[in-house]
C-alpha cells in the first residue's frame, strides 16, 4: 500500500465558496471557521492548522491523512479520506491559522447538519448520561459506557456504530476523542445516522515528536492490561455487548497488521519542515491574551529550539511502532473474545442443566 503525499493541493482563499463555522460548547471554548471549496463538483472542507491548538505541528494533518486512509481501506469505506493542502492568503484573512492543513470531502447533504453528543444530550437528557460533568480536555480518555447504555443508542440500534468508532479511537490512540468529536447527522429534527470518523489529528504516535518525555507520558495512556481504567471499562462493555462486531473488527485489524510492514509513504518533507510542539503557546499569547510583546519574545526563543529529522525515516519508524501496537491490540481482542466465548458456553451449559431438571 502506498500513501502518496508528495503532491499537495494548492488553494487560494479567494476561491472559497463558503465557511463551516463550529463553536465548541464545552468547558474549553473554541471557534472554528473552516473554508469550503468546490473541487471537481464536490464540496471539500479545509481543516487548517490552528496556531492556538495545543501541541499543534504539521504532523496533525499527516495523522488525519494516515488514519482516514487506514480506516477507509480496512474498516469502513464511508470514512472520508483527507488530503494535505496549502491555502494561499488564509493567514491574512484569518491570522490564527497557518496556510497549511488538510482537505476532507463534506459528508453533509443539503438541509443536513451535524449534532455532537454534547449538544444532543443537553437537548435530550438521559438518566444514564451525566452530561453536565463533561469537560472537553485533550489527553483524556472518556467514559462511553453511559452513552452506549442511553435509551437513544439502545433504541435506535446505533450503539454498535458508536462502539466501532470507539474501537477506531483506540486504534489511533486518539487523545481527543471527546463527546464533541462524535456527531449525528440530522435532517430537520430527524437523526439519520452517526457521522463517520472525522477527527484523527491527536493520534499519539504523531504527537510530541520533539519532546521525548511528554511523548512517553502520552504513550502510556492506551494500555489494555488495566481492566479498571476508563479504557478497560469501555472495551469490556463493547466486547460483551457487541462480540460479533468485535470479531469483524479483529479480522480487519489482522489484515492491517500484515500490511503495515510494506506500507510506503511518499512525502513532501517541506510540508512538515522545522517544528515545535510549543508553538501553540505563542498563538495563545497572541490571539487569546493579546500580548504581542510576550508572544514575540517566546517566538524568538522557540526559533532556536526547533526540531527536524529525516521525515521519511520518521514515518518508517512510526509505521513499525504502530504495527507493534496493533499486534498488542489483536492479542488483547483475541484473549477477550475467547473469554467471552467461554463464558457464553458456560451460560448455555447451565441453561441446559436447568431445563433438564
């Protein structure tokens, strides 16, 4: 399999046909204003790199392209595939954005809108879901069991689709899989379906490449051995409730493992260039605190400590790291599904004994 990122789409902000405006309703506030372009008769949304997003580097966009392709190819062909892009003039019209990011096809048709889980459960409270305690922090694994147990997801049989997206988030080691990054597609007042996975940028293997200690800390968050952790409880519930879906997911995961060793990424290394995971601190001083003096000072300091490497070699090593992680994921699911199968057989045996008595 070849991922060709060597030819990057070049756009001009003057060519946009509209904007997608998204306002975060969680504890951490943000306003996103993404330009929309028409390319060969299809609407594409540019997701530019934000100067204020925590730990942002161009590897965020690479993560979007990598995981969207993997999910589309091996797990769910409704997942839209991202493409790297430049947008000339964007930083002039919207200074908080870099002029690089990625494009994704618009998954909405006319008269449709996305409603995220936070907005939905605020509008339609459920006794299982304590939505008021939700805080949209990155670097946190969220408890999805109450949402899977809610009346909406049980009665609409969409729990399996959400469970699968949770399994995807574990595959990506997604550090930002919160309730505002999972959405339903509505037409009027009628929910139609869950949106396909759209947010892949906070994938652990693409974070903190320049800061070893921070990377080690985040790499420990996705451990399968702790059954009492939030991750463990999410996985236990999903495996127990949707074993057949998990077996199908496992089959796809095994196909992925065998392919990662031959995966080739063709890259325009200039798209990444010199990076710093602390650049967002400059952006926050400049655009949130409006302290240009402090922003300029920190910007100059960071300029002396930027990181670069052979990015082609980096992606080779990253694919190897992902292959090892996926191998552990496969082993965990096999063990867990084996236990689930054994427990099911015990229940059947006990039922037969009772019926004979």
